[in-house]
């Protein structure tokens, strides 16, 4: 494990899958409610209250 390789093609495939899941989940009511609940419960300045943005992830 000292020298790991991540072929670009495999990495891009996984990135595309993760992005698709993120887009689908971000439209679901359950996901939207969880985001709002966490922000209200923990506050927007707490890590649990913050939301990952698509532009920052991918």
C-alpha cells in the first residue's frame, strides 16, 4: 500500500457515478429535509449543519 495507483479512467468513472448519485439525492424530499434539519439543529457554522455544494465536490 505504499505505492497506490489510481488509473484516470477508473477515477473518472467513479467520479461520474458519485456525481449522478449526488444529483439524484439532492432532489429527494428526504435529503432536502435532512439538510434543513441539520442546519436548524446544529447551525450553519457547525460542520454537521453545512451542506456540500456540487461545485466544491466535483
